[in-house]
C-alpha cells in the first residue's frame, strides 16, 4: 500500500509540474504583495500538497486522517447545534487537508452529506469515493446540475449536515475577487443556506508547521436576506468568497488546491 501511495504521489507531482504556469499566475494574483521568488517557491508547495492529498485518497496511504496529527478547533458549537436539530451547512475552503476536513465529522458521529466535484473517468471517481467511505456515515455524491441542491435539502431534512466547498469555478456563478484576481464562483452553498434558513459554519483546514492537520470551525451565522432573492444570492456569495479569501485562502496561499485549476483574471483598474 505504501508503494502505491508513493507511485501515485510522484505521478501527481509530474502532472502538476505541467500546470505550474497557471498555478504561478493565480498565486501571484491572490498574493500580489509577494515577490516572484516567493511565489515560485509556493508553486512547488502547492504541488506537494496536492500530490499528497490525491495520493492519500487513491493510495489509502499514510496521510489518512487516522494516522495524522489532528487538531480540531471550535467544534463544540457545531455539536450543540446538531444535537438541537438545527439545519447546518458547513462551508469548507478548498485549502490544505480538505479530505481530512470531510472526514473529521465522522469522529464525532455526525452524519453528513457531501457533494464533491465529479472526476473522470467514472472508475477513478468510484475509487476515490470508495476510499472516502472509511470516513463513516457520510454520503458522497458527484455534483449534478439540477440535482445537488435537491439532494442537499433532502439530507438536511433527514438530520444530516451538508458539507460544501466554495471555490470550484463556475461560469454561471458570481464574479468575486481574491487579492487582485477575480473569477466566477458557484452559488450553491449560499442558495441552500438562504432557502433552508440554515446555520452556516465556516471550516478552515490547513497543514501546521509540523505537518499536523488543523481543522478550525468558525462561529455560526445565517446569511442575511431581503425580498430580493437574486440580489441576496449575489451579495452573500461575493461577501463569502471575499471573507474566505482574507481569512483562509490568502494566509494559506501555498496550500490552495484550486490554484492549478482556476482561471483567475486580473481585476480592472480601480477595483
């Protein structure tokens, strides 16, 4: 198993090597305060983080949660709300040990529904979800247009929490800014929170200095809403991405797993 883990890790690193130019561009946009040498070093750190994450998922290797140093901060309020039967949507920044952030809820006997980005070919996605089933009573499904929010509502009504990541690029989403870069981000988590009047718990995964897994759960809140549904979705999405950018993505810029995939564009002068 360790051999497979290492092989996958090196394969992923090789793949991400060819994506280094896009990674460099995106990191430079979200952290325009950093010099070129620091950004270049960060590209290598992102590649290493991504390779380790994929290898752990596909190789069932030593970076699995049960074998990692784990520090969870701020879980008690979420447990209290969950026991009280409140509807909960956990929004996770796609930074660092994301899979560990998904897995941590099973350690507290919390039933969860997690829609994840689909991966092709299908057998590869099935392999990933099979490894992730070791997380416990967690329902993992590929995001499907027109179905995911419906399934999320159903799972909320059944007492599960819904866990969603926020930074998958979406052409039909809301244009948001992080640093000096902007792109369209999906609105699913915001729309679900507004429609279901759910409590939002932000979650911030990261790797610590000594390779420990840190999962920080933020204070709960609800998205403010008015009679302008479309406006509420746009305003709250833009606010949420901006808040995560400052709180989590920019400080952990060299662990941002979407950096090799996003197509950030420079913001226009005056923004």
